[in-house]
């Protein structure tokens, strides 16, 4: 049978009806993209392999229970599952990825002067620490979008592809992240200028 012309939704419905090979086609079709997505987050082949397998175990369980509804597309749904499992992995290992400021990507850089005196350097470090703490207080989804946009200089299209959500959702999360940052700045009486 010609598998390339069969849509994901037909394969999903075939699998739900009992055609096991339909799932194999789906996995083969999306393996590279999903694997790359997971690896880009965890940077470890073994963990990527585990999360990849866990993703499809979850997909199979959801399909078998009949809890899958074809509102969007199959791939964004699977990416969302993988994304949640990546977050679970970091929570379990208590090591959310850390992002180091670099001169070219640090959007929160307040001082552009390379010749800082000792006092200014201390103030600058304090500002960076304050911003880092504020970012860590954000809800996970907002923090992720903010970090991708501000520190990794990703477009909203790239953020959308990496997180498996629509561009509008990514924009909304960014907007709420900034609103929440402002509230946190006021709540903690933080001054982000020197």
C-alpha cells in the first residue's frame, strides 16, 4: 500500500479500528522530527530515546482508550505529549535547564559599557540575579516562551514549532509572561536600573 498518500487522521482511525501497522507508519513518518525536538531539549541520546518511547506509549494508551479527538493535527498533539514528558523529566531530576546570559542575547542587559567599575559590576550582577529569579517565578509555559524569545532569540514561529503550540498561543504566553514579570517587579520592589 502507498503509505505517503494516506493522511495522519486516516492512519489514526485505522489504528483505532485495530490496524496495528497504521501506528508503525505514523511513528516512522514522524520519528525524525519528534526525536530531534526531544533531543534539542535534553541533549542526551539515552534520555531522548526514553522520552520518545514514553511519548508513543502515551499516544497508544490515549488512542486505545478512545480519548483522542482529531481537533488539531496528529503531530502537534504528539509534540505536546513529548514536550510535557520533557518537562516532567526535568522536574524529576530537579534540574530545569539553566540559561547563561551572553552579551549578544541578553535582552535584559541594562549596561552596555565594557569598562565597568567594581560598583557597577556588582549592581549589574544583582540586576541579572533579580531578573533570573523573576523568570524562575513564572509559570512553566510562560517561562519557556520568554527564555526562547529573549535568551535564545527565537522567532514566534520557531517557538511554536518547538513547543507544539500555535503562534497565537506562544504570543499569548509571552504577553502574560511580561505582565507577570511587571507584577513581580512591583511585588518585590525590584529596581532594574543602576
